[in-house]
C-alpha cells in the first residue's frame, strides 16, 4: 500500500515533504549520558541497538544536550535510491521536544526552496557552512535563516558527512544553537569527533533503507520484505491463499508494430500507472509486469476475512477501469501526440486459490513470484474477457464472496483447465466507455 503520511501539526513542511513518523520521548532519550565521554561510549556501543534512524536521531540529539553541547535544533538528511523520492530526513528540536522522520519527494530537487537552501552546497558539493542566521546577507541568501532567527536560533552549521560508497551526493547533518557566540572551539572539536561516529550509524541505516526501497520497487513490499529477512534460497517461500488478480492491455501486438520501442514504453507506462495505483491503493501487492499485463495478489492473511480480500480486489478493478477512463480522456502529452493513438483498454480477471509465494529459478538467478494452478486459471479467465465482451470477469469462488449484483455468464472451457469454469461478471461494468 502507499505510505501513510501523518499530520505534521504543530509543525509544517513544504508540499513535497511528508511526515512518516514522530518521536516525543524528550529528555528520557538521553539515558545516563552526562558527558562527551558517555556520548562517545554510547555511539561506540549501545547505539548499535537502535533499530531505526528516528530513534537513533532522537536519542543522539538529547544525549548531545545532556553531554553539555548547547543544541536547540539538529537534522540529518540522507539520499536514497527510489524513482519517486530524493531522500529522507530527521528533524529534532529542543524547542518543541519533537523528532520527526520525513520523506522528500523527487520534485523537491527542482524547487526554489531547495535551490536557496544551505543544504544544497553541502549535499551536492560537500561544502560545510557556518552561518550567523541574524546576519541580513545570510537571510537574503538563505530564507531559512529568517525562520531560524525567529525561533531564537543564532548560529547554524551545515556539515556534510563522509560520502557513502557509490553515492553521488553527500549525506548532511545540521546543528543549531541559541548561544550568542555559537559553539566554542572546544565544542566544535567535540562535535567533529562525535559526528564521525554518527556517520557510521547513518551509513548503516541508510544502506538498509536503500535495500528496502530497491526491493520494494522491483519485487513489491511483501516479496521485498521476505527477501530482506533472508528468504534468498531457491525454494524458500510459503503457500498462501489469495485472490489472484490479472490485468491485460488490449492491442499490444498492434501497438508494437505501429510505434517505436520508446513510444510503446510511454503507452505501457501510462497503462501501468493507472492499474498499479488501483491495486496498491486497495491493499494489493503487484508481483509482476508480464509484457502488457499485471499480476497481483490480495492475500487472505493481509485482510480481516476472505470476503474482505475479494472486496478489495473488486475495488481495485473498479478503480483501475475508472483510472483508465480518466486517463483516456486526458492522456499525457507524450502519448496524446502519438500518431494514431487510441484509448487504452484492458481486461481484468480474479480468481481464488492456494499459490506458492517464493523463490524459483536457477542456482545463481532467482525470481520471487507466485506459482500454482490458480495463477494459470486466473490468466485463462482474463483471456476470456475478450470472448464474452466484459471488462471484468471472476470465478465463482470470488463471486460467492462479493455482495454486488453479478451476471452469471455460464460455464466456459479454459485452455489447460480440465473442468469447465463457471464465470461471473459485475453488472455495473456491463456497459462502459472502456469496453473490450
């Protein structure tokens, strides 16, 4: 499912920044730290047990205060590898006692706020900045200085961490103080030493987050989680009961004959965007893109009841067709300008059965997928949508779980399936602009 963003009140963030989590443990996060030596011991020892960056950042900030460093605000910013995200950040403030985990959308890299942020030279060039936020020239150059000064902050430092292996940008720490003359020379030396230890923890957590992102993007959240937790041997996996959901775009062969590879890709991406968002919005897990098709599952174990899984799958079908209807009325310019482009149509089929969800393949090249007769039957059902001229069909097992009007369209022989299958179709898609 898409991430659930929280209400940031009493704080506020730009439109491209969203709140993922919040800590409010306060001074209790400092534990027994009372000196820089205690802080360093923690960083070299028990900090390894912090399970996520939010708890690490909150504990770190309060421990720095307990050790005698006059912090009133601290942030950590890291890049990531994700098609829609630029990175993640953690924002702690002594003033409100909160520590936030935020996610930054890719669009923010082009925003005026980023272009005029002191983070930019640090992230892109590894440049350290030490700013007096009360200075008019600093405020003119970096608008955030005005905001910080209004909070009573006087000095603000932006410090890049050592670049991670393979990274093309720097992760960054910022620290701020309300002290009239900023951090003393001694405190600057202590901060420099402490932040070197901090970088090791940040790199460790960031590597884990990037691995999660990549696996989620390419395998889906469920499969990605299993692989990350160690299901990497051939045969690893488990049998699950699920609604198998298959969608297939119509006219793909003609499309490939009419357009170039990049042009076909544009049309496919438009189709996949409408269908995938419908599946994930309703709690499904997209497992495969099969040429011009989508294979997804709605596992029973992720729903309260089997009926709820079936309802979610039906809701996804409804949303996918509505999305395509809206997209066809106003496609993106790259698609709309294609010579001879016609509206995208698709068929969707749903079936229920036990499938094996896990690793298959050769010794050195594996794939995480679902296999089983139920998957084959769902694919054959989808092919039936063209014959019966209905955009959505389902097996009786799915139909029996739904409380919506259905048309019984009879028993049909499906290729490779021994017994004829009784097929149903929702009445509300009997007549639609998106016909087969």
